[in-house]
């Protein structure tokens, strides 16, 4: 393995050889930001879990499917410039348990040149934790992560700094379907048996998680990842008037999950395959997978699931970064997810980052001085304002004309890790309304903001960003500070302080005065500039 070059983007590939599928992820690792962006993902259904019923060996057909897929993965990695030593490959439950599993991995090494790590159940759980950690802000709360694979279910208790329970249980969607489902739809008695079997199997893992929760002393957030959870979330989202563009951060209530499970139990295989949220292979194994998810959620006592699109394959990339000293402090890595993902997007779209940082600093300065005057925000809007300020000009990557609209589109359809779908919509709208017209009912960007409080936040933060952008008119920094306060004329006064005594700020004052009508229309306040 060659040493990571300082400052140079480094392509790295992660391959997850699972019970049902083989997943490939090719990432671009940034040594300076100590983060990665996803370049390509691929998934192929190889069904390694369909082992010989007598010997338990991986079948020749499954091995051939796996070899075909792994050749494809190797070629894709090479085409993206990935060094062979930077292709990180892990095999999980099906290979772990098969008598000929190690022979299979030796053949992969000899014929394809891929070194495969045969990971244990707890190690699989650790990698899943790292993957989830890379794309979701944990905050101060403990999180219970569930990953339902084809042959095993991993249950993890963790927070932003470390894992506190890493468990793996030998129940999975493919295993239960193969061992216990003969009739489809599944008869009521068999459903009752499956629920009892799943509960019994999960009991040791759940007990370990509960013991950890007692020590941590807080109500956990339950996170679900991988195929079963993604399919359930897609079914839930399909019932909504405005389905989200992505599943990352999507929430499924326990009541909604119960409804979906009951619906699935009553569907025929043909009806499941016809559902737009389920592909053919997922439709075959979704029922036992859904029963595992429902049972685990009940045993943990969670009322809601949060979906993570990241799992083991992303965990392989994070683990590679840890081993190459690109991440020293996991807590620092986790706590800066939002900042890193915003900077990634800024770099991707050629944003003038130093200038955006100036605008963001001015916007935050105005925010801190204007509580009770221009906004009543409790703190959430401050983070959204910073992100919108950093990305407000990214639409110029498409066209300078009406770039605020292009900015909305790029942020709306981008990948902002650590932000929920609703927060991402708010960031996009704040950036969109930093210039030209105020929000209007006919605007899609406004229609997608749900609830009066969210719209109030967007309006207030967008006005602050408008003022900050108006103050930054030159390529170089000329403003040392801005002072905002209420005046005696039912309005606000903003004083601009020059960076040096020689700087004339008439241009910035003129630009700021152009915002007078927007301040008055939004809040009924006058704006005085000096």
C-alpha cells in the first residue's frame, strides 16, 4: 500500500461481499479535509447465502456469480485509478459460516488478486458503525444501529465518540426465508413462530444494548441501515404526497412500520414484486427482514427509526482512513460532518471558499446581534444559515444569470451529510432567497418547506444572508466588522467598520441600502446604514 500523498485526492474502493449481494463503493479521499466523497456505487445480487442444504458449502453457481461480480468490481476500481492495494474487501456471514469459505477467498486472491478480510460478527458491526458515523450527526445522544443482512443482524450501541456494544446474531432475511418460509403468503401460525424465534435469537444482543443504555442514561435514537430498512423506508415514502429525494435521515414511525408489515404479510409474491419500492429479489425476502426490524424495534422500545444510507462499505473506507492516519480522533471526525460535507460541495462546484467564508462570518455576526429584532431562532437556524452562506454562490457553476435558482437546485439535489431532508430543503431555500424576490407561494422552493416555523426560519435566515451578501461586494476583504442594533424609528441600524482607515465603504453602504425594501416588506422595519 502506497502512502497517501499530502493534499492529493486519493481514490479508494470498498467491496462488501454479503450474503445476498456484493456492494462496491469507489470514493475520493481528501487528506486535507480528512473526509471522502462517493464517486460510484454498484450492487449485484449474488446470493451466496443459498448454500448447499446438506454440506453448507457455497454452491458452484453462487461462487461463479460472485467471481463475475468481483471481476467487474476490480475493473471499475482500476478504471477510476484505484491502486490495487487500496481496494479494501470484506466478506461477512455467508462466507464466514461456509465450510468452503476460506477456500473461496483463497481462489479470489489467486485468480483476481483481491485480498479479502473475513470479518467476524463484531467486526462487521464495528464497520457498520463507522459507515453510519461518516454520514449522520450523532450529537449528544446514544444511537442504536440495526443492520439486517441476508445471514445476520448486527445491533450496535454507540455514540459520537465510540461504540459501547457490538453484536451480531445469526438471523437474516435470506436465512429466515430459506429455513422457515415454505408457503407465501406466510400463514398466521408461522408468522407467530417467526416472531417468537426472532425475539429469542435477538434477546442476548438486546440485553447487551440495554445494559449499555443504563450506563449512558439517555433515550437512544434508533438507526436502521441496509436493504431491508431502505425498502421499508421506500414503501413508507411512497405513501407520502411529496416523497423525499433520498432516504438518508428519513424517519419511519413504529406505527407506520407496523402498518407496512401487516400490508406485506397479506401480499402475494407477485403483488410484492409489482410494488414500485421493491425490486424482484428484495420482494422475495422482505417479509422476514421486516419482521426482524419490527421485533427489534419493539424490544428496544423505540418509537421511530432514522434511516442511514451508509453502512459497511462506507465503513471500509473510514477504516482505511483510520489505518492510514487520516482520521486520528473519531469524535472530531463525527462532530465536523456538516462542515466537511458543505466544504466538499463548495469545492465540487468551484465556489470561492475564502469569499464565502467572509459572507458566512458576516451572516453569523448579524444573526448573533439580531435575536429579537430580525429573528426568534433557537439556534437551529444559525447552522443552516452558515451552510447556505457557504454555498450561496454555487449556482454560478451552471450560469451566472439567475444563479440563485441554480444554487437552490444544486443544494436540493446534492448530498449534504448530517442534514435531514427537511434541513437540506431549508438550506437550499435560504440560499435561493438571498437575492431577487422574496418567497412566493408559487415557488417550488417555498412549497417544499413544511410548517409555519420552518418557513419563518427560512425567511429570517434568508434576509440575514441577503444583508451579508450585500456587504461583500469586492474580491478582497474590506469590512472589519458590522454592528447591528435597534434604532428609535421602528427599525434597525447597521454600521460598517472598515478594515483600515484608508478604505472607503461607500460601495458597501450603497449595496446594503438596496435591501431597505426587503427589510420593510419582510418585517415592517426601516433600515438605516452608516
